[in-house]
């Protein structure tokens, strides 16, 4: 038995495929899902979602959202999703370094929140292409 995984963004269905295992980037850490998992709804953090099909792992950068797990179906609703194929390694590395520096130099609550958001986004994109 497999899981049906559907990732949806506001403008399209990003992917709809069968998987053996999924690891979600939740707000409280990574969460693994196998077949016959208990039903749940969870908030997703900005991070990398891992999808195992047969013996191969695929990665997707998610930019926050929610996941519903029910009856071997995982529905992921996110603001944005990206695959490693659409991200340039050098650009992602530059963006990550710049976001890290901006976070370290941020002053005031508003700047820190904005810099942290940009840092998480850049880190997810960089992790995705660095490990492919």
C-alpha cells in the first residue's frame, strides 16, 4: 500500500504522485508519514519536504502552509513549492549567505522577523540544491 501525495499552491497542483514515505517540515520539527498513519492536520514551516518513491528520495522546498493526512492521502497546501530542478546552486548559495548576514545584522523586532523569514526561505532553497 502506498500514500497518495498532492502538493497544491495557490495557482496550480505542484505534484500528485504515489509515495512510500513522506517527511514533512512542521513547525515543531520534521514529521515522518508512512501508510496507515493516524489522521492529522499540521502546520508546515518553511523547509524541505522529502518524498520516497520505491528506493529513491525526492525533495521539494515548501514555503509554509498546512498538511492533511487522512486515509493514506497527504494533501499539502502551501504558499509556494519549488523543486531542485528550478533552482540554480550558485544563486541559492549567494541568496543564503546574504540572508544569513542580514539576519545577523537585523535590529529591532520587525527587521528580525523579516530577516528570519528570508533566511528560512533561502536556507530551504539552498538545502534543496546542495543535497541533490
